[in-house]
C-alpha cells in the first residue's frame, strides 16, 4: 500500500525574519565580544610594558628602497648597542636597574610592501584605519624579512625602517608613522654614513610613541619649552647639550635648533618619563 508524501512546510515569513534577526544579532554580539577581548589583551600588554619589570624586546626590521651605502648600513648595525646604552643611561637617571630595551635586528632586505600613508584630512575612523593597515603591513613585512618570534611570544614592539639613499647633500629626511600606544611603527630614513645616529634617534622616538609618549614640539616644529628641552635645568639654559627624545632637535637658542648628531645627546625628560612609566603619574 503506497504512502503519499506530505509537502514540506515552509517557515512563515515572520518566523524566517525572526530567525535571521537572531542569527544576525548573535554574529554581531560575537564580534563585539572578540573586540572586547582583543582590547582587554592589548590594555594588559600596555600595562605590562609600562611596569618595567624586565627589558622590552623590540624587533627592528630593515628594508632597502633602492641601493643604500653598504658603509652606512654597517655603521647602523654597529651603533645599535649605542642606542641601547643611551636608553639604559636615561633609564638609570630615573632609578632603572637594568637595560630597558633589547633590539633584535632583521634584514636589511629589499622593500616589497609599501607602508600605509595617513589621509591628508583624517576622519573620525582614521586611527582605526591606520591601525588595521599597519597590522596588515606588519604581517606582510614579517614574511618578507623572515621575522620570527624567537622569544616564544610576540615582541613588545616592532619598528619597520625603510632605508633609502639621501636625495640631496643636506641632512637625511626622516619620517615616521605608528600606532599610538600600540606595537607597530614605521620610519623612513634617508641613510648616509653621517646620519646613522640621527636615524637611530628617530627609531627611539617612534618606540617611545608606542610606549605612550607625546611629541614635545609645536606646530612650528620647535621644541615646547620647558618639556621639549633635553636639559631644562642647565645653567645657562642655552645652548642645550642634549635633545629631548620626543622633540625634533637640540635647542641652541629660542627658535633655533640643531638635529641631534650623536646618541650621547639623547635625553628623556621628566614629562616623557611619566608618560612611559619611568616616573609615577602626577595626581590631578
């Protein structure tokens, strides 16, 4: 005896819309939870860096944009310990008992990925766009330069340095871009043999941005007085003997500055020291 098949019932339109709505809400809630977890993890990482219980391990990834003078590259490599020593000297002035930063160099290799560029007129979501673009750039650049987490965990910071030959006989151009308080920064350096220390000064500048430090210069590019001075207690005050790490140069007199030419000039002022956790934050 045959059995007749009943036609399949279709969900009512209202029921289908309700199901799709619940799925949509569930997906959005899942994404929201993931974002919260990521934000909480990043906040914990930033707090751990600012606690300064151990040296920070920072990857320095070098790329060549066209031919770069081999002598200058060798000099850059040879001066990396001098940068570590300069930061250790400044950390010790605030009571630090160990070298605060260990640099791990990768490269140089030919540049294959172009770093992101900020919008000339940034909108509300520009920081998020730049942060995501830098994350993508870092992944592609790590693969190109053979960067590996040799420490078994992520580096405390990664600074990607794009090196090129100077376009003129004047001091080399240096530009930077990074995640404020994040872990990824990019610096462009026109490298010559006599600009090595200046370039490493800028590397340190970008690193301190990642640690939460603000710039110490105004819209005109000149150091903000007194926080932008390398030695604000110097008598007489000018010319300054050092350059504040978050300023652009060594102030020789009001309104006139010289780019730092040697890492011995690197200074970390008290305002910067508070921002990165070397000094306690002042009460409001």
